[in-house]
């Protein structure tokens, strides 16, 4: 399962973990001594990342860690949106119907992933202990949380 860890004091990082996205005791596995190959992420946590971590995350000494399918959907939305302009430029040499189909498919994928993220945020309140931990780390709380 893909994990992200965020902190207001350190760059955002990601790691592949040996856990399944079906693992219901992820918190029990996230021992501070767990050795994962953490890599720098290509971006800083946005407000959606923070909202998701405050709902689905786990506190570690200097971080919030979260993972699972929700990470995949959020990253997919960000990556597709970032590549949308590049796709539009690339397809200019294709027939119009194919270019339109690719653009429509990309837009639909962004919308579907975005909707899944919105549902994940709306369906669960932020964990008060995670909010407190994030604030104690000096983290910014998006409005609304």
C-alpha cells in the first residue's frame, strides 16, 4: 500500500509499504521503528491532502501518515490535472475526434477521482486527536477542515 507522511516541518514523503489496503490495523503496524524507504514527494501537501490525513491518518512523532486507496485517487487527480495541458498539446497532431475523445476521457477521470475524494472527506469527520497533533506540530488547518 502506498503511504504518505506529511509534516509542516519537513518535505512530504511517500513510501511503498508491505501492508494491504484492506489492512484494518494499519495504525498498529506504523511503529516508529518501521523501516520504510521514504522518498521525497514531487509536491507539498495541499489542503485536500491535509483534510484526508486528518480523517484517515495516523500520528507519528513529527508526522501524520496516511495511505490506502484514497491516496491513489488523490494522486491520480493531481497527476491528471497537471498533465491535462501536456495531453492537449500532444494530441494536436491527431484527428479531431480522437483528440476530443482523449480530452473527454481525461476530464471524466479527473471528475470521477475528484468525486471519490470529496465523498471520502464528506463521509468522515476529522479525528480530533489528529487535528490536535497537527496543530501541535505547527500545521496549518484548512478552512473548513
